[in-house]
C-alpha cells in the first residue's frame, strides 16, 4: 500500500508549513495566536502558586507582631545591639554579618522579647576559604535577663557552612539539654528557614516549613523572656576562616491563632550539659 502525500489531501503548502510550525511551537510550550481558519491555541497553564518557605504561611500563624525585613540599605536599625558594628550591614535586603579573622560577631534584637510565641528567620551563610578554623552559624533565642553560659536559651539552628547537618537545642536549669540534628544542604548561600513555637506546655521546631520535633517534657520549659540573636561564633584562640551570615528576614508571631496543621512530632534527645561558658 502506498502512502498518501500531504499535498494529495488538499492542504496548500503554506497551510501545511504553518501547521508544522505551530505544532513545533506548541510542543515547546510557546503561545501561538490563532489565524482565520485555524484552531485557537489551548489556553496557557496558569502559573503555579508560590510554595511557601515559611512555617507561618503553612500553619497559618497570621500577621507578624514584630519583624525586620532589612530593606533599608546601610547600617542595621539601632534596635540591633551589635558587638562589632563595623562587621554588620544591610545589603540587598539582608542583614549581613561579616566575620573577622578572630572573635565572635553577634547581633541581638533589643526591641523584641516574649515568653511565648513563634519566631522564624530565613538564613544563609558562606565560608570563603577552608585554610583555617570555620565559624559556627547560630540562630537562637536568648534570655532577656540572667543569661549565663547558654542556660535557658533555645537554638533554632547551629551549623558550619558547607557541612551537611544542623542542630537545635533547648537548655534549662539545672543542666537539662534537649537537642536534635537534621541533615541539610548547607553549601554556600543556600537558604533555609528555621522556626520555633514556644508555649507553656510545649516547644516545637520547624525547618523549611516542616515540624521536626515537639517536646512536652518539663525539662524543655523555662517560661523565660526570650530575644532573637544571630552570631558567627569563633573558636577561642584560633585564627578563623572568612565567613558571612545573612538573614533575609526575621519575624515573631503570637499564639492567638492555633496551628492549622498537626504539630505532633518526635521528642528530642534528653541529656545534660555542664554549664561551661562558650568562648567570648
């Protein structure tokens, strides 16, 4: 049986050529305007909704009661207490803490403190060299008063840029420590969002909108007024690699709105700590 040529079907060459071009364009996902005698193109697929990167959007915590988006270029607002002001700047809509060769760089928010609520920040870091000791990146809540050697603090993320895991910790007196670790891509300039919910009866940790742990044991609960703090932690006496910590935004939400998804999750690992002070 012989094959019938396209021309024998009554299609002029120009129409046939257009049909072939249209088919190729549509296959590539491009829009083609209809012409007289041609079938209209299928409507384009609507844009997919943005996937939330914050637990607040997923669990419906509502509008933030306190926030800093770091949109004003230059020095951070004077509500940030920074131990090395020359090492801190708002750049490209982010709080940037730039390390020195020695010493820790810290930024404490002095205009926000609460016993209970939800804190969340989107954070990334970079290690510029690998010849010396790396800095630790720490996003944490520290007591407004009577803070000593990590007691009563809550760490949302503690990691070394380029390494494959981050840790979270809560400490209460007398020497209780509950912690966890999570494998993450922590390569240079990779963002992750870390959050914690603190209530009178539980503490829950979230990473990239997923609840990892919910701890209800009394060893995790201190009722302390907490403040947000970011730091590049140096090792005492060591010459450090050049590092950078950048915060895209940080927010606080109250507990007025209940979680719209379950926060049931495994407990953390209970141990003790010796209360030794970290290096200055």
